[in-house]
C-alpha cells in the first residue's frame, strides 16, 4: 500500500493475474494492510453501490470516536474516488486527493477514521464495494457539499453531477466547521493509535 498526500489514506495496487479464462487478484490482505496502516482492519459492514455515469456520492464521514474507516474498490466500471482531510487542526486540513478506481487496475483506497469520502461514477453501472470498520449509524453520519468551491475538487468537467437531495443540501466545509460538526485531528490520531 502506498500512502497518499492526505495523511491517513493509502492506495493499494494489486498484482492482477490474467489468462484466457479471465482475471484474478487479491483485493484485501490483512498482513499487508497491517504493515502499511500499523493496525488491523475490523470489519463491521460491507457495502455495494451501483451508479449511473455522473452520480456523485459524498462527501461523507462519521464522528470520531469511533468514526468509520473504509476500504474501497470498484469491481465494475470506473469511478473517481476522493479523500478529503476535514479534521480540524490537521496540517492538511481542507486538502484532498483523487484516485481512479476501476475494473482494470483494481486499485483500492483505504481512508482512516475522520477523513471525508466521495466518488463520482465515470461510467454507467459503476459498481463500488467497500468494507467499513463500523456499521452505519445515522446519528453519527454527516456530509459536506462535494461541490464546495473552497475545496475545489476537480470533478470531471464533461459530467453533470447527479447528487442525492441529502448530499445537495450538505453544508460547505466552512459551515460544518462553524456548526462544530467536524472531527478533530487530535481525536482521530488518538483513536487510530489505539487500534490493534
């Protein structure tokens, strides 16, 4: 796994074996994950979404502790997956990094607790699966406007973003901060350091 510019996020590029029957790859390996992240991954929930081209999901996050870490891959089609540092007090606060996830490279993205997550489907029927460290808990879940001009995420210009009504009504990063809805960098690091 290779660390991204946003601290607490990594991308994994597996070896893909192909022959005349198809392809095979290992999309998650506990030992390699532990070596990179410094702790194991406790699986509490697995999600699968299928999206039309242009669908934009996120920016989603959960309060810390316990937050919700995610290990994300695209099993069909392609998405632009984005991790956003929304942790107040973080040296990288407000920065983001995008990774293309698709059914050719089979890259996976891991983002630790307290980071924001969003993706846009680049093709019809883009299918994303993700492992979650905690189960969905509506009272702890929040969102940030993925089109926040201050964040300036470089979504593909040739696609019209299709957002849910909930994501379209999400506050900007500044508004979420003013309302006290953002996780703190100190809490996120302390929680992550306590993982085994």
